[in-house]
């Protein structure tokens, strides 16, 4: 390549003439020619005069600065946007709305779905019934009723055994609890289940012949049925097994059963033994006093009075007070007897022993119509209670 000014030869890649110092590149043409010329003049000298080569200011690099400047401006803008994105993540104050909007649109539905899932899980958990899993829940319910001695509800639950769709409870547990619950209901006065209770306890006692408590329960149910001889045998069987702390109670109950079948001698021996084991048993004192009244005589009446007063001291009851009234009557103390009998009838209007004594007192006083009325009332009350339950279930007349 030759210099356009002086014609000196140069390499093809040379830009300035080494002889005259001028540019050896061809003059630019087109719209940018004037701008290039102005830049070239500026690079050469301030007044446009040629002052020689200026090697430190290569004019070729400044020929077209606009495209490069625009490119660097766009890169600078992208760098600043990138800095803002790093400093302010999407969704935070100061972040670009355009960059955070798509993320917000995704975040809201996600939170809604998550909330619905949590609400559904909580609702399912709260909706679970304690009866889920029939066998476990029925067993737990039965155990709770037995622990709380709610025998009425326990019987209702146990009566569901064998029905379609009802998960069975352990058979041995059902048999034990049913017998216990039926026995408790009868002692509470529900005689409608008396036969069921007796059968259930008797069957359980046959399978468990060494359990004293079953012998005692069976004897109590047999007494309620009026089967006093069988009841006495059941109580004696419990004594033979070794009653332990229940011995005094069993001896008392056996004495009552023997007295009901007329064996007063055996009954009195058992009552003496019961009192030697437990002097605080008001029932044994009261029943020994009544046995003495049956033998008759003033001497026996005095002993009966002492026993009955001791029973009342330990545990006041209409039955013991009615017996005391009879002891006073047999001793000829009619006024005291009337006071005691009337106090009993105020507390228990249909007390048979006290009402019978009132009939005798009215006869002794010559008031025969009143005596007849009392006798009629006593007969009606006995009939209403039934021949079986008359003596056995009469709480006010110890045997």
C-alpha cells in the first residue's frame, strides 16, 4: 500500500505514513465523511493545520463511535437491571413489577391449595369418631362402664352381643361382667332380671368353683327367690373355701337363710360367730335380737332389746326400730312400744312389722275397728309384694 500524500510504500496493514506522518487509508465517503473529517482535524490539530504525525491518537478507532456506544449502553442497562434483580428478589419491595408478577401469580394458587389441604386434614382428624374400630371402642366403653359401676348401661351394651354387625367382645369377659351386672341390678331392686341373674351367677360359679364371691352372690340371689335352703348351702360352701375378710358377712347371711327355713339354733350359732369376728356389724346384732324375740318370754325380750338398741346405735334402721318396739311390747311397755312403732311408720308407711304391732296395740286398747284396719292393710301389702318376695325382699323384717 502507498501513501496517498507522498507515495511512500508501506505494508498492507499500515495506517500512517512513516515518511509524512499522514493517514494512508482512503478518505471516507458517504454521510459520515464530514464527521470523520472533523474528528481527523481534531486529532491532528486544534486549528486544522497539519502539525505532523500524532501516533498517540489513532483516528481509525474513532471513525464510527455511535454503534459501539449504543451497544455499551444497552449492556450497561442490562447490568443495572441484573444488579437490581439480585438486590431485590421478586416479590420484595423495590423489585421490578415485571419480574415479580409471574412469581406472584404462581404463589397465590399454591398457597390456596396448601390451605385447603391443611383444612381438609384437620377436618378429617376432627371428624374421626371414638367409635371407629368397633371391637376396641366397645371394649373400652364396657371397661369404663364396669369401672364406674354403671351396671344398667353395661347390661345394655352386653345385650347387643351376637347381633349382626356388632363386633364381639371376649366371651369370658362378657360372661363375668353380665353375671356381676345382673346381680347388682337385682340387689338394687330390679327383680325383673332376678331369674337371669341367678342363672348367670350359678353358671359362672360352676365354672369357677373356688371363687368365694360367686358363692356369696349366688346365695343372695337364691334368698331373693325365696330359696332359702339352697342359699344357706351356697353361703356355707363359701365358708368352706375360706372366706377371709368376708367370713363375718358370709356367716351372717348363712344365719339369715337357716333362720328362714326354721333352723334357729344353727342360725344363732352363726350369728354368735359373726359377732365375734366383727362387733361393729349392726345387721348381726339386729338379727340376733329378732331370733331371741321368736323364742318368746320376758327374759328373751330383754336380751332382744339390748341387741336391738346396740344395732340402732351402730346403724339406725326401720327394721331394728320395729324389732325394738316388739321387744318393748312383749315386756308390757305398751306406751314405749307405740312410740317406737309410730316413728317407724312415719319413716316407712308400709313397714310390715310395725304395722302388725299397731294392730296388736289397738286390740289391746279395745279399738277393734282400728285393729282390723291395720290387719287388712298388712294383708294387702303382703299380697302386693307377692308370696315369694314377701319375706325375702322385705328390708324391714330381718329373718
